[in-house]
């Protein structure tokens, strides 16, 4: 799964909202690797951030034109991370390293439903656009496909990637409906554009879906997951989050307090790490070069699952662990923020 493959940039196309679409061609990848690159899933990329530090980050695959040719969309965020460096410097002829393809939200996960809903915030549109394009292809080949309603939330109309494609599909098909909530500019309510943010009441636009695909930042996904679970208790919820949880205010306030140091004990080893709070367990372990599995960094995949005992931690919501898991002491390193005291963690515990 972690065997690097090189990919060459074939095309770069600008999209709205500071988004660029990169078409990548793999070089020398075996069939098993290529089969894991699926629209709606994600690909792990090794690329430096603006400071030059090599990072691993996941990007949604929004189209697959051939077994070795696929597209990703990258949004410039202004936070000097990998996306900003890709957006600024990556161009036709450039190469990067691919680690693996993965992800459970693909067209196969929704095709057998009669009605599905999609809710996306900002660059979270990448998963819905990938699934919608796959459904368009199946429909053209005569396959029955589900009805789809998409709710998108963005600051401004000018920030909407793939807007023309989505509006055209809405106006020319009977199975796709598209609504956009605009949060930072005044708009008149219409069939497609609505002011404000999607609320639990506005979810009536989705009808009665058998599955709800939710994609966006951690806070966006968490809020819409709770609202959707309440309104559609029988629907399957398929969640993709694109940002890590935000450190709780308590941890941030304690970060410069010398009396709040965390002593982190690694079970089954003699290592004890002493550090200030304010970062997740995943960040703390990585900064100390302690090997730990991770993929999404946002509480979805479960790769950084561990056990925590003793000390004071804040556990931010995740989209993976069950209530039973949490009662048994399991946590996700990316969603766990040590606050103070002696904390013992068991890495990669046996389930």
C-alpha cells in the first residue's frame, strides 16, 4: 500500500474559488495500485509545503479518464501548506510521488439507492462532483441511477467550482437537483441560490434519501452529520472530512503554561515525552518521530486509532469510533488533544 509511484502532470486547468485541477498520469504503476485510484476516493501524495518540509496529504480523485490518468482539484488556502505549494508551483511536466489510493465513498457505494443526498462545504464539492460524473457516465450507458439532490455551501457565487457543469446538469436532466447556500454575500432566493447556511430545517430540500454523502471541513461535516442523523435516522451517512479538528480553546490557553506540561508515556516502551499542550496526539507523536499510522488526519479513516489512559485529554468528535470503542478507551490520535498530566497511550492496539 505504501510503495511510492511517480505521477507526471499532463494538464493544469483553473477553476473558480482559487481551485486548480491537475491531470496526473502515473508512471510504472502496477494494476493493483491503479485499481485503487477511484473517483470519489482519494490519493495520498508526498509533496513539500511552502517551507520545503515534505508532507503526506490526501486529495480526492474527481475524474479518471484512463487506468493511468486521473484528476485532482487543489484549493489555495493561504496557510502555506501543501495545497498552496502545489497551487503555486506545480505545472505541466512536474512530477510528484503517490503513496496509495483508498477511500470508501465511490459510485459503488451509492448506485443501488433510489434517492441520495449530497451536502458539501467549499472544496468538499470534490467528492460529489466525482460521484455525479460517474453517474452521468452510467446514465448515458443506459444504467438505472438514483435521483440526486446536492446542497453546496460557499461564501460567494464566484467561489463555486464546476458551477456551469452543475447548473447544466440540473437544467438538462430529471435525476439531478442543485441548491447553493451563499454565506458572505447578499443573494435573492431562487431555485438554485439561497442566503445563509444550511440548517436542519433546510434539509427538507433533500427529500427522503436512503444515503447522505457529507463532505467538507471537520466542523462542517460534524454539524451536518448531527443534523442529518436527526432528520434521516434510517439513512446511511457517508462522511468525508478535509481538515483536522481544531484544538480546543483550553489546550490553546494552556500551551504557554509551564505547569500544564504533558508527560506522554508510550506503552510497551521506555519512552516518555514531555511537551506543551495545544496540539493533537498525532502531531505530538509525529514531532517526536514516534511511528504511528495515519491517513486522513480528520477523524474519518481510523488509521491512527490508539488507547489512552490517565491524564486529562479533550476528545474532539470523530466519524469512526463507536460509543463502545470510546467506553473501552479507544481514541483517534488526530482528534485527541492532551491538556495536562501523565498520559499513557498504546499505539496501534489490537481491536
